[in-house]
C-alpha cells in the first residue's frame, strides 16, 4: 500500500506564528492567559497549558497579566473589556484574519453593509462581526440566504471566513449579486486554505481511501473532510491513531493523507507510522 501525504498537510503560517508567540510568552514574568483555545486542536492547547499559559473561558478582573489573543482573533468588545480588566494584550491573530478586520471596518466607514460568509458560531466569524457595533449579516450556507434582508441592501461588502469552501463562497456571491446593485466581494479565503482545498479536490480521485487528520472543532479540517467525502466515499476524519479502524484499509492500494491547519506534525507522523504498521 502506498501512503500519499498532501504537501500542504498540517500547520499553516498563521498557526505557526501564533504558537511561536505563545512559546515566547512562556518565558514572560507573571501570569499569561489565553481566551479559549489558541488554535482549534486539543493536543496543541494542552501543550500550551502545560507550558504555563492558563486557558480561561471568560475574562475576569486581574491585577496584572498577559492575555494572548488566539490566531482566529477577537472582537473589539473583548479587547476593550480585557484592557479595562487589567490585562496586557499580546495579539497572535493571524495577519490574514487581521486583513479581514481591516476590510470590514474600512468598507463599513464607506457606507457598505457587511456580509460575512462563514460559520456563525466560529471564533473567527465572531471576531469579524465584532469589529463593528452595527449588526452584520452572516450567511453560513447557500440554502440559508436571508433573501428578504438581502433585497433591502443597496451597498454590500462581502467577505468570507478564511477557511471557507471557495466554491461554495463563489456560488453564494453569485446569488447575492442578483439582488444587490453595488456589491464588492473580497475573497478573504486565505492562501494556505486555498492550497489545501486545491490538493483535496484531486487527491481523493487518485487514492482508494483518504484519511483527514484534525480536531473535530477545526473548521478548515471539516472543509477538507466535506470536499473529500463528496469525491471519495472512503474518506475518514480522525484526530488520533486510536480512531483508525484497520478494516478501513482492507484492499486499499493507495491511501491519501491530509491534515488541517492546526494539526501538529507529530500527530500526522504517528498516524502514518500506525498505518504502515497495520499493513506490515
Ligand atoms: S487558516 Fe489561514 S487565516 Fe487561519 S490561521 Fe491559518 S493562515 Fe491564518
């Protein structure tokens, strides 16, 4: 059996950057906190916590302390509240997410209504909509476009969550264009996501089975799984070697492997090693 690993499998630039910032902070004097998970991967978060950075789910008053902002970013409200409560903020927001924040603020000032294509409850989307006081429209699916609201919009600025499925985003934008006379679309799907999605549109066709590695709360891993499973029914999404069933690989000659942007290299290596051991 051949094991074919996607060139783009694993950490993206934004995740590496956030983890570098976190690792430097472990040497900082005083308490360091992170609001939620720094990236969407349980193993990575546990390692960060072990290194001394405390995960908190809510901001509370501190006398002093550093607050590390995750790769997905945070709302303006959360940043203001953190400063008020006494935290020194160190921002590990991915520059590509920062760019989306800048676009929505600039376009809002110019009078455009902001439309975000993304998962409503995802941290990144919450951070994007939280750049503005005004309510933004979030569209998470082509079948959930609120046409009655869209029809009332004259000027619209459309951005996408950085890890969205590019084909779905373009389809949604095409529909919106029919209703909004002045629509500016900024394709804010980040380069690492596009590269991963380009690879996953061909790999499942060239392999008998696909293993997608990543945390179940990772949005970009979910997209890889969705695209792959449409092309190849023998697609499985796992977060660790323990989840793999040897029966999946029965009769398989080529197995393709890819991994989400927050999946650590050692998880990928462990799984590859395990797959080799099943067949040996
Ligand atoms: S997936 Fe893209 S936007 Fe998200 S952290 Fe990685 S590079 Fe940045």
